[in-house]
């Protein structure tokens, strides 16, 4: 059984050869070009990847375009900036293929301080705490490497088309009663600057997108599952007052 790997791409010409050269057997790359100007699409096509052009700007738009274009029963996602090693993909794919999990999220383990700056780690810790409170799922990271079956993912009807897409995936999956697990993966220094959190404006947009997902209403179809998930909530162990204010839109 082959697996499709969706790679949202915006000007990743430097990273693509390394990524596409390290794909495990039976993994097909679906590179979703989101308006690159550095020849990323041509490089990807030349290296044998399937290339999808997504005109709607946004990380979530690119992810969803790749999901719709995928042909495999199981689909994985990964950033195209060389911050994650494709050779570790089987860690997150195998539990789905074996039927042990419905959604697997790669928990990033930085190989150096440069790979994950302290302020982004702290923000991620607060986000993970809020995910646990909202869903009852014991996640410690909303990592960009993840895997699930294609049709169930489409059935979740994920609406976000920006940086809230991975979070909405987890929230909707939890509300639907999915078995969600996380697996450790190495986190490497990225190639270039993050398109989401690499600038103050990008970080602010990410905070806004994710806050909307966490505070938004549960779809009627999933209300019963959401109630059961809420019953499994665990007490928060971390107190990050200033981050909480940021997530609520009151940060300074």
C-alpha cells in the first residue's frame, strides 16, 4: 500500500531536493505550490513529485488542496522546509496502517536549541495545554508531521484555510471520537524563515487563527462526542498568564 505525503510549499527550492531524496519506499510526494517564485514547483516536478497548484493563499488551503488531490488511502502531511526528516515518516504512518490509531501527530524533539527558539516552544506548550483542556487528548505538541486515512479526514469538513488547519484537524478528530496518538520525531533547524511564525505579523495571524478554532462552536453532528471528550479533561499544570492573554487576543 502506498502513502501520499502532502507537502505545502512556498519558496522551498533549497529544501525540496533533500526532502524528496529521503522519502521512504511507497511514499509519493504531493507538493502543493502556494505561489512560489523560486522555481519550487519545477524542481519538485523534476524530482518526480506530483505537483498541485493552489491559488488560494494559506497553509490550510495548501494542505486541503493536497488532501483532495491525494489518491492513497492513507495521507501524511509534513512541512517542506527540511525541519523534519522524511525517513522518520514511517513512525507516524505505521500506527494508521496497522489500525492502532486514526490520527498520529509527530511530537517534535529538537536536535538543537537553534531548531526551536524558546518563545515558540513556550507558545506551543500553551497551545498544547489548551488542546488538552478542549479535547481531553493528551497531546504535547501540534506537530506538522501527521497521518490519517484520506476519506475520514475529508469527512471532518475542516474549514480553516490558514494556520489553524492542523489544530482544527485535531479538534474535529477528537470531537468525532478518533484515536489520536503522538510519536516522537526529530526537529531540525529549518531551511529559511517560517512562513507562519517567522514574522510578527505571521505569528499574530497564527494566534488569531488558532484562537478561533479553540473557541468556535462544535458542529451539531459532533456535540455528543465533544461532551464525552470534555468529561475527560485533565487539570492544567502550566500557568502562562501572558500567553493566555495573547491567545485570547489581549496580549501586549
